[in-house]
C-alpha cells in the first residue's frame, strides 16, 4: 500500500475507533502533557500536597490531601478544579485550570497544547505551552494495520518539552514517559528553577477506570531524594 494511502487509512481508523482507555491524570508529576480527559469523562484525583520525607513536617506526620477534578470538554478542551492549601498546611482553597489540545500529532509534527492553571486567590497563576512527540509513532501506526499481528500492541515512548510562565518567572519543562506494558508506565519530568524538582515515577494502571502512581522527587538545589508523591485517580463516565 503506498505510504500516502496508508496514512489516510490510519487517520480514518483513529477518527472512528475510540482511544484506548487510559485511567490517570493528563500530565506527569509536575508538567502537563497534551493529553486531555475525553468528552463525557471526569477524572477524580487524590494525592498528597505535602511531599516532604524527613523532619517534623514530613508527609506521614502532616498529611495534606490535594483533591483534583478534571473534566473532559468538547473541542479537545479540559477544565478542572483543585482544592489545595494556599498557605500550607491550612487555608484550603479552590483553584482552576483549563487546557486546549491545539494540534494533533502526526509523523513529523508534535502534538501541542496550551493552557492556564492555579487560577484562584492565594495561588500564583501559570500559563503554559507544551509539545509532545511519540518517538516510535510510525511503528505504532504501521503495526495497527498488520492484519496478521492484530493482537500485538506496540507501546509508546514520548518526549515532552515546553515553557511555563509562573507569575513573573519563566520556567522550562521537559519530560519523558514510556509504556512498558498494558498496566505499567514509567515517567520522569523536570522544571527549571532552584526550588523546583526532578521526578521519577512508576504508574500502575489497574483497569480502564483506576490508576495510581508514586514519584520520587529531587529538588534542583539539593543532591538527595527530597520528596515523594502518591496519587490515585478514578475515571467516571457521564
């Protein structure tokens, strides 16, 4: 089949067949990705806002829950609200976010999304632009149309790069995620700035509705593991 015709068939297939259900947040530990919650779905997320692992303020002494809701909207939009401590450990307040997947990925073009987050009193508003590219994109598309290998699914490896404006500070963002199996994903991400972190996380997808991940954190100005984040996500259909 000519390459152009193969790509046209692949595009039609992706438009008609629902995406594989992915339980979990549409971002890495810190940075967003271009993923959005599908229309008619809601992600309910619970994680710890306090990630410290030592001292009297460690998370197991001072647990601070961080509740998040992300709603799938039409036109590749995602909107959400987080209820977090604006002045830790107390003073819980809502803050809002919105993301738009502006560009779909193709063989040579990365997916792109832009959005805003932390919109609420007591929080620093953030705007961002993020790009994602699947490193084995062509292999995955080709494999889907090999009729004699329909039961074999290649797993994606993606790289992410973007920019965030956090109040008056400009921050670079990079990340990578790799599907190692149907039920396990490994990712790492980083944001520039001395008080920000590098993370390494393992994600377990229990089923299409439930997932959880644990991330180890290393603050940029420290040479040790400085924090840990636990996350559980449940997806509702509506």
